């Protein structure tokens, strides 16, 4: 009989753990929609960033001057600087830096601008670099030369 009680107790413990894990798995992840008021105009139909648990998804940023729909004048280089500065601002409002970024996606109006963009990118990111993708598009919002979106991690 002692063996049966021990096995029965173990089975109840395992079942209790399984129920607790299932209850936790059913809870949706915490989601926070972020608009800092420091970068985008209020009239756009998307959030500057969205936090899901420990990940921050920063919406694609073109090189607009904060609070306006006006691109930084001068082409790819100033636009890239402004887009990355906007991302940096959004990150900082959440207590993050570019060191917390793990992935960037870069969209260029002209793939020939890739080397110029890289020069500016190096002003904002240092080794170890985030994973990154870059591709050319057939057009970007506001006739921008570049758009950049990033994913950052809290507490890594």
C-alpha cells in the first residue's frame, strides 16, 4: 500500500502542475501600444511602437522631422539620420538604447543608396550589430528615400 500512496501523490502533483501550466499558457501576452508624442504626428493610423512582453516592435520610420510630415532635406543621408534618430527617441522613451535592438529592416527607394545608408547606420549601431535585412522598394511614404523598422528586447 505505501507504494500506491506515493504513486497517487506523484500523479496528483503532476496533474496539478499541468493544470497550472495550462492556465498560464491561456493568458494572453501583455500588449502595450506606444505613442510617445515625440516623433509622429497624431493623425497617422499606427502606433510608434508596440510592446509585447519583453519585445518592442518599432514601426517603420522615415526621415521626418519630429511632429511633422516633412522629410529632412538633402536626400538619403539626412533622411537616414533622421529616421534613426526617431527610432532612438522612441527607444529612449521606453528606457532602451540601440544596444537593445536585435533586428532591423531597412527599405530603400533605391538599392544604390545601400552603402550611404550603411555609413549613417554605423553612427547609431556598434558591434555586436543587430540582425538586419535591407531591400529596395518601388516607393515609400512621403517619397522618402529610406524607412527603417526595428525590434528591441527589454532586459537582455
